[in-house]
C-alpha cells in the first residue's frame, strides 16, 4: 500500500483497521508513508520500519533529465535550478 499518509481521514481509519486483519491472516504487507507520521507504525502494530531517502546525486540526475525534457526555461539557469531544488529535497 503506497502513500498511506495521503488517505482521507475516513479512508485512513478503514485502512488502519484493515491492515492488522490482513496481517493476522498471513498476508505480508509493504506500506509506505512519509516519516512525519512516526506513530503510524505503532498504530499498525508493525515491528519494522525502514527509512528510505533519496541520495542527492539521484535527485540531481532526475532533475537534469526532467529539465532536459522541458524546453521552456533559460538553459543558463539549469545548475541554479537543480541546486535550489536539490537543496529543498534534502532529507525528504
């Protein structure tokens, strides 16, 4: 289940109820959510939470590829755009 933190309040409550039921029936689950929801693991009764974050080089490569696809910006600003966005993405 991807992006649990993006569920509506109503849906989120249903999902929180459903996940332990699935786990108890033997189904293995992999759920993703943003790290700001630190108590979500406890609510789900999940013993293992693995943190995944982007590496700066990967973010910069992604941005360069995406900017290369878009032609509506000043090419002289490419490095400044990438620097600003990569700094903003740090730790996320």
